[in-house]
C-alpha cells in the first residue's frame, strides 16, 4: 500500500507519499481500506517533530479516517467485511489501509457521505468527551468556543445547540463568524477587534460563560478564567498560544470554577472505546435527525497532504480539510 511518510521533521514538504508494507490486524483489531482522512493540528505537530505517536501506534500521521472493513482480526465481532465505517485513530489515517482497535470503529452516520464521515471521529470524540463528559454542559447554559470556525469549533456549535445551550464563538474574520452563525452560534466575537471577556459578560448579563472550550492554552488562560461564570468549567484541549501561563487561584476560588485539560490520542484503549460508545449512543442519532452535519472546507488527494497542511497552518479554512485516497 501507499502512505504519507515523514523521514525527518520539517515543513509540509516532509510529507512523502511512499510505498510501505500493508498492516495486519491483530487480536481485537479491524483492517480498514481507507477512503479518506482529515487534517488535524496534531498531524502538523507530528510532522514538525513535536508530537510522536504513542507506543505501538502507526508511524504515519492521521487521527481519523473513513472507509470499508477489509479484514477482521481474531476475537472481533459485530463487524463484517465490506461495512462502511469511520474510526478514531492513534495514527495511520494518511494511508490506503489502517488497522483499528474494534472499539474505536463507528458506522457511517445515516445521511453522511462515506468520504465526509472522515471529518467526524476526532472532532466529535473531542467535543463530546470534553464539553459533555468532563465539563457537563447542560441545557440553558452558555458555551464559549475559541476557534469557532475550526473543525472542533463547528462541531461544538452544533452539539451544544442540539442540547439546548447558548453558544458564543471567537474567530478572526467576518466570513468565519458568519459561517458560525449559520451553524447556530448566538454570540459572534472577532478576537482581532473585540475583547472576548467583555463580550461574553455583556452577552450573559454579567454572568460569564458556564463552559469554555479552549484551544489556545497559555495565551488565553487568565482571560478565560475571568470570562467564566460562577461554577464555570474551562476545558483546555490545545496549546496554540503556548504551554505555560499564570493562573489566578483567587479568582478561580471565588468563582468555584474548574480547569481541566485532556488529550485523546494517548488515552488507554478502554477509555477511547468508552468515548466512542458514548458518541455512538448520544451523537450519531443527531445526524439522522438533521441536527448535526460534518463541515468540510475542501477535499484533495491524499498524495497531496502537504498542501492540506499548508491550508490548515494558514487558517484559511472553515471546518475540515479532507485527504482522499482515490
């Protein structure tokens, strides 16, 4: 088969479409013939040498994919060769075939194109596990999403609205904010021109956000805490704004607030399987009802993954950039 390889860390040109050995499914694993994968910022960090795959994972980038089951490993039940699936991966999505633990497989949701299903596993599992399983967003509460036009952001908007929450987003252009509004965002904040702390306070009558989903890390830490409501929950999922920040414990105590930080890729298999099972139970029915849909900016051949990385690094996209095998 062919896969995107990284011989040494570097820029997008470090991604090379090369012939590699076919993977073989082991105990409890499924071999998937890949139709599409999607570009995530974690893939970019891996290419740059900052985010190695967990031990035992595929060395190729790609944290999600869609395709068809090609073979079943020993001990696998509930799936059959030919099933159309999408999958949460620890790596290996940028390839023509990938081996997946059976607990990380999902059927393609009703009404979703097989290729576009590749845009779902990583973002849906990230949003559901952080916003709902950890931060416990409830109907009537306010969620603030940083990077509302990103793959994570566009999914967070839809899922929060589906459960009856109010959604505020930050983004850097009028076009991106307009797309967020089309997905249901109630409060639109241009972070280049507006102070999100003041804007979220104004939009909530001075209360603040009940839950904040943050991809920036250190740069936004102090302002995020100030933007929280009493009993608010800050969920940090990224470090685009740095890894070390100063936290005002006094403000946190006064608000009885909580700060959590999670990653998905390196979790134990049983934790990933539990998240995937929760997503299948709670989120997948929303697709058939038309409440949630994948948001895809563009598709390109997987062999041109370097261009996909350039697009995402320049932040000119809205939603997901897909890499298609054929």
